[in-house]
């Protein structure tokens, strides 16, 4: 093979390398878009979880504290009927707030019975004829555990934030690699054009000599 053929082959090889690198960059662009979407979803989910956790916490703390004080300060002036009415009201408000969590599509509650059983137990205790004084400890226990979901929401939030951090780190690496490949692709394309121009230059010179 003469030098003209070598130049064409080299230019062609660099062009193939450039196209392969461009294809790699295009594929990575799709991966990057998918990861950015996942990060956005995670961040939105984290915000939803945080806001939900805060709203439930404020309701729970206020009404659980109120219920505990009423149960601990039982006296003859407060009848069982009045106390039951107040405790039912507190329980129902907390339960309504819990149902808002269940209705949120961004918060996946796998076992809602795990939390609802404490509300059901409060209903059972308040609906029987035994005096409140005799079931005070059980009621205190169940009101306290209506806040159980706060622990799981906190863990879910932490897990989501950790996952988002990992995705951001991975995305950063992929973006850096994409730009490196993009630069290499541009270099390969420039080299291809260089050898092609060199080919035409030699052709032009050879014809001039003739």
C-alpha cells in the first residue's frame, strides 16, 4: 500500500473511533436523564415524607400529651363519660391525620395494620363498661404508640436521602466520564479530518509535479 492508502485508512479509523465514542455519549445521555429523573423523584418523595412527618408529629404530640395528662389527672370532678368523649376526640383527630399519610401516593405503607391496631385498641378500651381508672395504663400505652409511624417515616426519609446522595455521586462520575469521552471523540474527529486533508494535500502536490 502507498502513503495515500495509509492516510485514507488512518482517517477512516479515526472517523470510526469518533462515531463509536459519539454513540457512547448518546447512550450515556439517556442514562444521565434517567438518573436525574430518579433524583428528582427521590427529592420530591423526601420533601413529601418530611412535610408529612412534621404534620403528623405536631398533631400526635399535642393530642397524645393532652390524652396522657387527662388520664394521669383523673379526679372525681371529671366523669368517665366526659373523659371518654375527650379521648375519643383526640384519637379520631390523630387517626384522621394518619389516614392522610395512607392516602399519600409517595409514601408506601406496607403494613398499615401495624399502626392501626393501637387506634383499634383505644376504641375497644373506651367502648367497654370498665372504669377509665382501671384501664388507664393500657390507654396511655396505646395513645403513646399511635406515634409509632414517626419512627418509620424518619427511617424512610433517611434511606431516601442516602439513596439520593449515592445517585448524585454516581451521576457526577458518569457526567465526568461522558465529557472525557466527548473530548476524545472530538480529538478523534479532528485527527480524521487532519489525515483526510493530508491525503488531499499529497494528491494536490503529486498532480502539481505532473
